[in-house]
């Protein structure tokens, strides 16, 4: 006995808006296996027709009238069917396009379903297949980033409910070609579309536009939801955005019939819509704003004729490198410039890398009209890259003049440098008695995160570290740097550490070493890794003070990584006589810490 098929022929009426593309041949349907085959006809004779997109997305726009739409061979719909007094239902059943009628405005969609009992059913459907379904509640994304083409996947359709008998039973699958299904669904468009063109002579900039940013006074894209059983009701919008970015597959020019399309949730727009154009290299135009007060209704197209204004005025910073690499210890090969948060360079990037070469000129361009206020407060970050390190420094460009070039000469930095010039004066426990005070973070005093210590004082742009001597005990002070994060991951280097230092008493000495623990340390915690028990050339200086530090000391670190911290620990010797048992506090004065890689 031959297998029997039920074929539901949905009639789908579509009003779709999409990018222009050529027609494609549609293969005839093959007989599905298993279950009952049904098909439904989709009629589109009174509404825009749809063409096929090259990548096989949904409905597409007719380039004969730029208003009508047609079905695409890869289209699918989700269909519901219910009957009074029957438990039989179809719940968002997927139907695929089987074949077109001669006009392309109607098409037959089919699916394999369980056999349908005789009765009267209510049918409804949506297209495309929803991203989420709960009963007849459906949700879709209208994205904030679109292609500018007529994308049928964003042209959401909902069919008016149809009351009809059960889908007819066919003896053979190919009967749907001979006798089209009588059940027909008519769809309505749920979205609103913008059709944007640049008339001849109105691209003042003269460059092809590859990105167009459209800002609305109200939310127009996001997650849209509606009840498929009530297709005339408006959609609800959640997680909305007021901005749409069209990354145009085909650049927008002032050639005839060169359109960009954008889909939005239908809404009333009252206020300014602004348009900002970008070229392929990221350059941007002045922003053009247009006042509007109108309802952007479902199933309608708003045609927009757009003028492309000129590019924003461009400002420049010309960096050059002075001096040699002795501070850092390695020859840099890249100069990397990074914009502060909230800023981009002229080409839309936030970071630019320049190989260091004989030209010794490294120019960044930006729009001063946009970022002048920001750059008055925030510096650019300029980094030198070497074999083993990437060392940043902040460079103010607040003195730039819009539309002109600002020259700035850069000196190659140390791996780490601290002269205390910009630190807040403070004193912490330098005279504390009979105790080892906790180590503290120094970030509250203007230090970079990671500096810690105890028994410290900063004044007159220098530091001193104390050791408290009491009759039978001592209470050391210490200073610890942050991890040397500018050493590249996985690299180990030898370091030379120089600094200015003197002490006020011969009984004080200072140990130097390293640690990797990032927690603040007490003085009696000692050094994790002692490299020098007593620093050489740490001499007593009569009249030593914050403003009078003359000694030069040097220490070496044989192996350092980006987790290594440097440590100074002030202590007192027991080798003293006379009134040495009298309690007192001694100090080491410290300034101009410099760390260099040793090759």
C-alpha cells in the first residue's frame, strides 16, 4: 500500500525590505520520509515581494521597485494549529519552503507532522522561526549592529489567524505541485524599515561610506516579543538600544539605487535622529542631525535622503625618541601609543604600534573637537617595547592645537623609576616604640598600586625609613616596590638597581633583596630573598636630610621576573658601645630609585 501524505499549502503574504540581489533557481521538492507531509501556501500578491540573498538568508527586496519583497528558497516558518474539542496541536512546527508559485510572491511550505483528525482548526504562523518560544509567545533579536542589506531575518512576519479544516491528505508528495493547497496564510510585517540613500552630489566628503551610525531619541532595537495568536498587537521591546550601527557590506555612495537598510521596532520617534558616517579606514564625518516627529509604523518604509558631510578636523601628535637606551638597558624596537578610555584615534583604533626606525617620527591623528576636554585631563600612554620588557609612560598632549601638529620628544624610560616628586607627604610609625607596625599600602599617598612598607616618611620629594633601637630589641623599617610588571611574561632578566641614600648613624645598616608575596610586610618579617646583607656605600652623612642626600648606591638582582619585588630593610647593628642601650630612632634617607636591565 502506498504511503499517504497530508500536504498543507500555506499562502504567505509578505511585505519585506532587504538588500538587492539576483534571483536564484529553486529546486523542486523531494518527498519527505516518515509521518504525514503537509504544506501551506503563502500569498503575497498585494504586498512587497522578496528576492533571495546570495548567502541564503530569508526574504529579499525586489530591485525593480525597491519596495516589494519575495520569498527565499531557504525560508522557514513556525506554525501553530489548534482545534476545539481535540487534543491535537501543532506548536511552532517548522515548515520549510518547498516551491514557488509562478509569481514568487506566493510559495508552498511543507513539513512532516502527525496525522490530523478531521475537524476545524485555527492556524497561525510567524517567520522566520523565532529565537525563543513559550506557547504562542515568541521573541526575536533586532540587533544594534546590522549589515545595511535587506536582511529578511530581521523583517519579522506574523500571519493572521486562519480557520479551516484539517490539512488534506495526499496520496503522493508531488500532488502539491499538481494541486496547490487550499489553506492560505497571509502575513503582516511587524518591523519598520529605513531605506537610506545619498542623492547624486550630496556626498560632500567624496569617500565611500562603509559604516553608518544612527542614533535615535528613543530605544528602537533589542529583544522584541509578541503573541503569535494576536499578530496585530504591537511588539514589546526589552534590553533596548537607541543606536544602530550599519557595517555596510556594500559601501554607500551617491550612485543611483545604492541603498542602506535598517530595521527597527515600530515606535513614535520625536526628536533628533543623528547620522555619523565612517570610511573603510575608520575616519569619521561630522554628525548630521535631523529633527523628526512621526510614527514609524509596522510594515512601513521610511525613505531617507542623506547628505554626507566632510570629515571632522584632524589633530596630530608627532612623537620622536631622544637619547640612548642606557636607562632601560635594552634597545626598543616598537613605540606603542594607547588612547585613554573613551577616546579613539582617527582610524577608530585605541592603540597604534610604530616600529622604531631612522625616520624617528611617529604620528598619531585624532579628532580634537571630540576629545579635547578628555585630553585636557587624561594623558596618552606611550610604551617602549624591547626584547624583555614593555614599559609605559603617561604623556600629556593637552597643549595640542586643533588641526595642527604637536611635536613631543620622548626619552627612553627606566624599567622602574621613583623620585617621590609627585607623592603626598606623610609619616607612618617612624617613631613607634616597642612594636613592629603593620605594613601598609602606599597607594593612598600617590604611589602606584603595589608599593608597601612600614616606618616610612615622605617629605620634600624624598623618603626616609627608620629603625627603632631599644635596649634589648630592634624594630626594623622597610620599603617594597610593586612587582616589576613591565618585564614580559615568561622572561627572566638581570637588573642593576641604583639609588641615592645616606644614613644618620653608623649603627644603622640596610639590607637589600627581593620577594614575590604581594601582601604588605612588617619589618620583622625579614626579606624573602636577601641579595645584600649590608648595602655598600651606604654612608653616614652629617646633616643628612630630605633635601640633602648625596650617596650613590648600587645593587644587583641576578634573576628577576614580572613577579619580582625589590625590598629595602633598615636594621641596627649590635656592635656599639658606650650609651648604646639608650632607646632611639635612626634613619636612612632614600631618593631617585632607578632600575635597569643588564645585558
